[in-house]
């Protein structure tokens, strides 16, 4: 089977969309299917294309235009041209507004099946943008199949357009993300001269920290806890540039006693060593899809504190395999961090890993996608 895969992000781009797209591409490739990925980038001149083979996946990046409509035209024409040479059996698009629109349109134009996957921000935020709404609706109405990774996103999408939407949970490599001994050498490097990571418990966040991910709640809760008992906040990733970075810098300048370490971007394959340093993993999102970082932390046997938004309600059972706090609840988050740091978490940590092993496997994610293709009549 030959698949044209469309996404707005792909590694080494930052974020869950890039990671999830790469995971699906590699899963399908490992199952013997041919994947041709098309992804826009600002790192190339407009309309210029660059193709390479990345771990068996044929990746074509093309330069985005300042005008979105020009970018979408290029995207569509690239797929049509490639189909004439390679004859795709299926088009799959990750993210509704741009990839989903182009994928559904190209599928109808070329008379081949199209699958569109809702990932979170596309239905929870982009759909409210008047400039993107028509693209969202076209994708929902015209794709041959629509999937998503969170139950709540099914309900939200159906409120826009009532059709079948298939739940496919994210999968995690539990042989790679697993409990491991604390990497003291890495802790020493990150801690620097004051060895902050050795002196105090560590609460951690993994990903690009920004307003949507609960930036302010996390920082204010951390400050409250740090006044009661010294702790380190480890941000494995970056703080988004712009207003989020400005707020973060102002917070640090007004909280000189804070111990905050920001690692910068870390390759996905290297993350397990960083999870080993975290005592409590915190993910206080305002809204979300199914964050890979929460699944990874649980697979690593970490105590997770999150908000009951998006796919988090498909993953966490409060008090059994993780902990919930309300959105924007600084006091609730700080109190829960203190509670978790000062209580036995062995049963919850064990249950967290078992949840991922039983329900969020790569094999299940691959099988669910292949079943969708079969239902569309694609010969596997």
C-alpha cells in the first residue's frame, strides 16, 4: 500500500503533532507500506521542495508562502503530481484546517480514499478562526474517514458536523519509555555548580511550555510549593517565544529563589533519561488532545498530575493511575504537588505503567489505523 501522508509538522519540528506524525509514518513503514510525507516549512524559499529518505519514510518538505492560500495550492499540486507518478492508494492527513482540507480535496479530486485525523488544537481552537472554519468543515464533510485520539474531541467535532468519528488512541514504545535508574550524570550536568537537581525534589514538564499548556498555573504553583519546601522545576524543552517567554522571564526576575532549569529542545529518543530525573510530572493544560508527554511519563512509572481536559480523561483515573486538578487552579496544583511528594506513590506509579502497556501500545495504534483503511476498501 502506498500512502500520501500530510502534516503541518514533522520531526525535527517541535511539538506533539510532529512526534505523532513521525510515529504513524514509522509504524506503517515497519508494517511494509510505502509512505510519502508532504509537509510545509518556513526553512525553504516559497515553493522550493526538498526530498529525502528518513528511516524508510520519503519526506518532501516544501517552502511555505506568506499567504496561506498559496501554500495550500502548492500542497495540493504536489500531491496531484506525485500521484501521477506513484499512484497512491490512500491519502491521510494529520490536523484539520490545512492538511485535512488539502487531503480531503485531493482525495476527491483524484478519486482515492482520504482519512483525516483530528489532533486537538484543530477542533478546540482553529475551528473558531473565521479564516480556518471553512477548511475545517470541508475536511469533516468530505474525508472518507475521520479519526481522533480523544473521546471528548469526538463530541466536539460532531457538534460541528455529525458523522462517524473513530477513536484511535496514541501509542507509546514501552520498551523505550520505561522506569529506569536516576541518571545522576545528567543531573550533575543540568544542575550546574549549585547541583540543584541533587539537592531537592524535582517536578517536571516535558514539551514546549506555553499558555495553552498551563504556563502561568505551573509557575505560580511551583512558587507556592518552593516557599514551603525547596524544589526544582525541570522544563524539558523550551518556553515558547513571544508573550510566553516574556512572562516566564518576568516570573524568574521576581522570584530570585526559584530553581528552574530549561533544557532547550531535546531529541525525542533521549527523553527517557530526563524522565528519570523527575519525581512528579505536571501537565496543567487549559486544553489538549492526547499529550504524548503524559503517556511517556506514565510509561516511565511517574506520578502524573494533570488537568481533566482533552484526552487526559481517556488516560487518567484520578487517584488510581494519576491525579487530576482543576484547570487554572494554582492552589489545587500546589497542594497536590506537596501531597504527592510526601506520600507513597508506588501503587499509582505501577498502575500508570500498566495502563500504558495495556491500552496505549504501538501495536494497537497501527492495527486501528489499518482497520480504517480496510473499511475504505484499500487493499493492504
